[in-house]
C-alpha cells in the first residue's frame, strides 16, 4: 500500500509569531517500515506553547528542530503497520508525531509512544488526560502541595494547563485567584469555580492583585512569566511556593529576554521557593495523576474544553493562536 | 550599683551607607531589673548585612527598628544581674543585644538569649559557631544537599558566611568556585582551598564564569543578588539548586530595587529550584550543625577570621564596612 505523507518542515528560524513561509509543506511517499518500526496515521496534533521554543536555535531541554526537519509536536494517531511487538495495528498511540499526516518511528527513548486505551474522545485524552493534565497535576499537587485554606494564584488560568490547575486547587480546598485575558475567558473561570478573577487585558494586575490577595499568596502557578511575577513577589506569604510552568508572555522568541523581577529578595524574607519543572520528567510516573484526573472527568467534576482547528495546512496559524490568546481551551488540530 | 548604658538610637531612616547623624549616641542610667529580667554587659557586637534592612521602613521578616529605638544587632555579653532562673550571673549570653554597652531584657520569644558554654574565644563563637556558621551550614548542606563532584558557586565568598560555605562545600567533595572583590580576598579564598576564584572588581563575571564552570553549576549559594544571578542562570545544570542567602549588592537600601534576572525561564529548562532562607528558622534546630562545625574548628580544618573593630562610638561606620567590602572576614565590634 502506497502511503503519502504531508508534512511541515522548518525552513527559517521564526521571529515572534510564526509565518507559513518559515516552513514548507511537503508531500512524499512513505518508505516501507523496517524492523521494530511502526507506521502511525496521525489523527490529532497537540499545540503547546513550548513547541515554539523548539524552533529557536538555542539550547533547551530538547534539541532545537533543525532546518529541514519535520516540526516536533505531540499528538495522537493510530498504528497502521507494525514491526514492533509492543504495538498492534489499530492501537491508539500518543507521542511526538510531528506536524505531519503520518509518521514512521522506531519507538525507543524520547521517540517512545504510549499506547492509550480507547475509552475517551481523543481531544479529551490529549487535554486533561494528556500532558496538559499531568503538567497541572504534578506542578500543583506534587510540587505545590496545596493545603485547604491556602490561596493559590494561577496565571494563564484559562489556558489548557491553567484551567486544570485552578480546578484541582479548588478540589484541594484552596482559595483560587485566576488571571486571564478578556471577559469571555474570565467568565469561563468563574464557571470553573475560581473565586476571584483578574482580566489582565482590562485591568491593572499590580493594582488588583494586592486587593484580592488580602491573605497573601501561598502558591503561584505561573504560566506566563514576565511582569506579573514581580507583583506576586510583593504579595507572597511565608513558605510560599512559586511553580514556574511556562513563560508565554515572552512569546518564546529567541533572545527576547523579558525584564526580570527586581524583588527576588522577597524569596528570602518569606523563605519562599521558586521551582521550574517540565512535564517530561513526570510522564513515567503519571499513573497516579491520570487515575485521579480520570475519576474527576468521569464524575463530570473536572471541566475542560478543546479548541479544535482542522487541516494539516493550518499548523503554523494554529500555533500562533496560543500566543495571541485566541485559543479557547486546549489547542488541538484535527488532521 | 548604678550602671550607665551607652546606646545608639535611630534618628532618621538612612539612605545608602549610614551616617553617624542617622543615629544618636545616648548615655543613660539603667533602671533596676524587674521580675524575670536580666541585665547583660555587652562584650562584642555582631555586624551582619541584614541589620541594614531593619533600618528601612519596610515590612520584612522582623519589624523595622523604630525611630528612637536602640539599633537591633546580635551580639554576646555576660549576665551581670539576673532575676530569671534560666540565667546565672556570669553566664555568657547570645542574642539581640543591640548597639549598646548594656541591655536589660525579659528573655522570651524573639528576645530569648542562648547561654553559650565559655569554651572558645567570643569572636570565634560569634562567627563560625554563631549565626554565620549556622547560615552557611543549613543553606548549603540542608537545602543545597551537595554531592561529591558537583560544582558549587558562592558569591560574597570571602565574607563571613561565604567563607564558611566554600569550605563546607570542599569538605563535601565539591568543585568550588568563589566570587569575591579584590586580590587579597581572592588570595585568601585560595588558602581556604577554593578551586577557582573570580575577582569581580577586576574581571568580568559574565565572561569568566562560563569559562570556569565548564561542567555547569549545580549549587549557587548567593550572598549578593543583582547582576550575577543572570549569568549564573545561563550556566546551571539540570536540578540545580540556587540558595538565596543575601543580596548585599543592593546595599539593602529601601526602595532600591536591582534589575532582576531576565532568564528565569532557565529554571524551567533546567528543572531548577531557587530558595530563599533565613537563619532564624534554623537556630532552634542548630545543634547538629554546631556539633559538626565545632569538630571542624577543633581539628583546625575550618579556617575563619574575624575583623574586630573597637568602641561603641564606631557602630555606624562598622556597619558600613560590610557594604564597602572593607571587612576582612566576620565583622565584629568589641565594646
């Protein structure tokens, strides 16, 4: 069977938002799979802000995507052919499928794919039951250790990870403040049970936050980086935990360094901790998180929404939606 | 017995380095001690950078010294009179004695004084066996958890705390890089066994550090804050621990906020932790640290030096020595 693959390869290092011309859309005939390889038909691509960092020519936690390579991206597909005993034809597989319609992989190490039980809709699995849910869970629960009555602040709170983090914080009995951009996102946060909301596009966070966080902030789950951190550092309590999950406010542009907080000394006065983390480290031990998240999803307790774009040709513009804030919930693309 | 007390009280909030005119030197007759009170004759005052922060009218980990109050300061004295069963006349007592020749206190809570066995010279006890040693020990050993072969960077490395931290890091089998100002301090660091030294007054830390830290930095024990942190964040390894002990580069001036590091995102890429701490939290559990430090001191393994100024009238200028870098080792004043 001849299979054609349509794929986006990187042509230029982008600056700021990506342009279609930073990439090239190529169609090619797939080769036969070799020993231990599998062929996957990609069904849904996951768009995560961190993908933008992989397009920069800078050292990071994963190697940069090289010019001419397929753009790296998580996603889910179905195994079409398999020469690997761990994967059967028809299996649903989750991993780095890339911006392409099909992929051939010898699944080892970083290229490993997880076989996913075919229970929930794929968008749900790529959202709360995927890296998004695991990120929110491990960051907030394992590293943040939220206690009932504590105040938890989440920036990018209406984003995929943020919206799970705020809900888990509520389940844990915390007072939750969410920061998001625009009335629609803020209204959605209220639906999710967030106690107080700051619309950073229509109000001044530096003025609003101290008013809302009257009892101080115990946990800050930061998805955005930049200016807000300085305001937060002025409001933290003793033993505060600041969890750095992302820094989307910088646009993840190479060499674009945002101003740093001028008051890191607050960490000393408050004996506070600021910790960066990556979901990749927690995937091998994600069973506990996924079981708890699955229960909340089944009970209808954990709300989620997916923003599903369509068509492989729309990959670059779909990535940009994360940085313009157009996405409503987890950004996906159906191939 | 009539006892006269000579004391420095705060008259104005200082800006930058303190001036004698920010304070007033007063001599008064001490009242009789009341129930549970003790009268201490102060022998040595300890000068620590954090004292400067207490003179600012800003919320901190201790209340600001109020205008008209005696300047807060740690130190050691001998009990002259006691109405408190926990303290005997002749006991050597360590606590917040203040910039004065005598003090009367009802030792409870924050005003508690520790009775110190009269074994080592007082300057040694106020240095490595005092809060300085406890700070270095708990910051580096308990929070940093240094492993043999790891690279430990210490700024303010020739200061009282820094010079203990670099030595403990060597005892733990680490590769140690120290940053200090001036040839004399750097030479002393070499005597202490520090592997590599950067003289920040005569070289460019941003250029030198990446060359010296070829294997990356696992632990950064930061006494200075400011610019250097950004350079360090570009050099950290996965799971690096950044311990914020002090920020003397700011002069601890009210409202003087130094530029923040623009690359906190490195904490995410490297899954690193930045943690502020205060020695006050560790004093109740300092027995373990003090036993280990005492052993190193008795064996002559842990080197230390004290810079002893004399005369109560010199308190303000002695405090400034910490910020001009004039002090050679732990800054003390003999009354």
